[in-house]
C-alpha cells in the first residue's frame, strides 16, 4: 500500500507538472488560410493568429480567406460556420504589402465581413485606398477615399518601430519596414504577454536589395531569441536555389534565407537558434519546385532550426 501511494505522489510531483508546462508553454495559435505564392488563387498568403486559448484572431495578410477557413473547418480547427469565423473571430487585418496575392481575399470577402481595422504601413494602405476600394475596382467599404464611404473598415497606419495595442485582442504589434523589389513592405512583431512571434511578408535578401533592413530587424529580435521570448518566425522562401538573382523580384531562396540566418546567428550565437521555429511561407508552385525547395532547406539547415512547412487549414501552436 505504501508503495502505491508513493508512486502516486511521484506522479503528481514530477510528471503532471511537466505535462502542465508543455500545455501552458504554447503561447500562440496559427491557422494557415493560405500558404503559397503564385498562381493558386485558392491558397494565397493568409495566416490567422491568436493567443493560445483565445478566439481573438488577427489575419496576417489576406490573400485567401473563405476557402482557407472552409479547409480549417474540415480539419476541425473551427466548429462554427465559415461566415462566423470571418465575422466574429478575425478582429483585424495586417497587410504586409498590397500585391493581389496578399489582399485578394480581403477585397472579395468585404461585402460579407464585419467592421474591422486594416493595419499597414502608409504606402500599403494608400495603394489599397486608391486602387482597390475605389468604386471603379470595388465598392469602398472603408472610411476614407472615394465617396460614398461605407465605413466598414478603418485604416490604421503603422509607424515603424512604434508599438500599438491591437483592437479587440490581447496582443500588441510593432512594424518594421523591409524591402521587396521596388516596394517597402512590413514585418509584424506580435506580442502576447511576454512572448512574441514574427511575421514577414515577401522580402528580398539585403545583399540583392541593396538594403540593411533585414539586418536591422535581426538586431531588434536577437535579444528576444536569446531570452527565448520569440516563439517563432514566419518567413517566405519562394524559389529553389536555381532561381537567378536577377529574377528573384524581392524573394528568398534557401541559399539566401540561410545566409540571412547566418547574419542573425552572428547576433544571437548559433546555439540560440538550435530548435528555433522557422515557418516557411509563400512557396511558389509548381509542385516540383516546392519539393526541391523543401529538400534544399533541409540540407542547408546547418543551424538546426525546427523547420515548419505549414499546411492550409491545419492549426499550429507555438
């Protein structure tokens, strides 16, 4: 009898706290609504993000919405109809830049959406205002621009390096300007409690872009990685290594991604990056390129990242 209670006590003292820690240590829930770049209009960049245990999501880019939500419902991520996920769960849109594969879902779904804020850098929001919600391209569902203004959406300009609270959520965000060929784009550093996650839209390597923007971003996040506060990074890798630099058009290959990660490692130390969650986004079809790109990334993963290849409609917790 003594032995029985002795082992039960050991279970409560040592084993159950481990399970409890593993559950509470998950800070963010990510639902990929679209994971690709390129020609597949049913699967373009869009990621719902919320604190673990919350349904107060933001959407990081919005290339595909409805189809991705339906896929998530099929995978039992959500138990309510797609229109309710759109209207109730998504609290705002963070648009890295205004290329169609990052905003098409937002535009198309706007008639059925509810009042929300669209966040982005000034240049991004100006393009949305003057090219999409114009009454010539689409009805103006916003509170600025061409009349009549239907005032469903509100634009909020993000000033680089300032931190703001995200409306109707528990999270805050800080934007960083990056370079994507001829465009300035935004990376979003989202905070929940003392934990962070970093999302980058399309981005080219500093060396090709003749920029220092990525290096400045690495300087900003290095302390968070060393303190184990940054739970993961969502970063594009569009093409396999065979893609010539002159036709990257502001994108990364496995070679360029790992060169940028070497730069980051110079600031954090290589050991700090072992097991760090690196989620690969915006991979471009055809499938032969996707398979090749994954193989190259795995082969070049000398720093020991936990490489994550998201699947549309399947939730990820970090």
